[in-house]
C-alpha cells in the first residue's frame, strides 16, 4: 500500500513493501498523494522510497495481460505519471533501497536526484529480454537522463547495475550503505526545499519539453 508522510518540509512517498508494480489501484494512490504535495503551499520537497526487496518492478504485466482492451489507456496513464514526476514544481529524490526495474527504473529517472543502496539490489531495463519495445516516450525519458553510451547499454543489453556501477555510469547520483539510503535522500531533499514553486516547475517544463511531448504523444512511432 502506498503511503505519504512528512518529515519537516519534506514529504515521503512510500511506494509499498512488495514489488510495487504499477497496478491501476497503485497508480491511483500515487496520483492522489502527488495531488496533496502539489497543492501544499510553501517550501517543500519529495522523497520517493519503498520498503523491502523492491523499489519498483514496473508495469503490472499480470493485470495488463487480463485487460488488453485497456492497453493504450494504461500506458497513457503510466506516461502521465512519468511526465508529472519529471516536471513537479519541487525537488524530488528517489531513494532506491531495492531492485529498481523496467518502468520502476524509468520512474527513478523522472526524479531530480537518485540515491541507491550500494551493497544489494539492481537497477535494470530488461525490456529487450522480455521482448517488449520501449514506447517513444519511454525512450525519450531514458535518453534525456543518461549518457548515450549508458542509455544504449541499458536499453539494448538489459545490463543490471548494482549501486556502485549505477553511480559510476551516472544512472544514480549516490550509492550508499543500506541504512543511509533514506537519510541521505531526506538530507538532499531538505537542502533544496526552498526552491519549490512555479519557477522551478517552469524550468523543468522547458528543460524537458521534448520528453514531455513524447510522453504525451503517440504510443508508437509514426510511420
């Protein structure tokens, strides 16, 4: 279950204690809590974390397999979540304490800063091995946040990155001990809470305008 709490001026969005897949119910909970943070006035920042083995394992493929008639609407909703995180008018920090896979890895990239556990857990884009293509919006998001070399390797080979390797590749900003993941994320968020406001939102929207266009556009390339 997704929860939201506050630590001073920093909101802490906990994605849950299981695989934290993007089920419709899970998406609704995250969307509702983001509304709360966005509608709060004054200084604020957001840390997204989870509890247990996973930060997020991405799309809910089991649900999707039973609701193929809702495929487009479901992916549009996932894209909207990425776009929203990417342009939130306050600083966001992903605290990746566990496995961060597929759409969960993309969600981490939509944050401003990423902290990952150094001794255990992987960051991975396994779509190639799953025979699942990236949508134009997903590809644009990944390529906007990673170097060309890292994006190529992550997307084409599905390489699994541990914390230290992820930091070396620029996928995450910091790799720290398990007990330091959330405290480090909270400290980073608190150090930027004064930046919250329309100006920061406008900066992000302009910076990532091409990505936003891709995320809100067609799900497949135009032929």
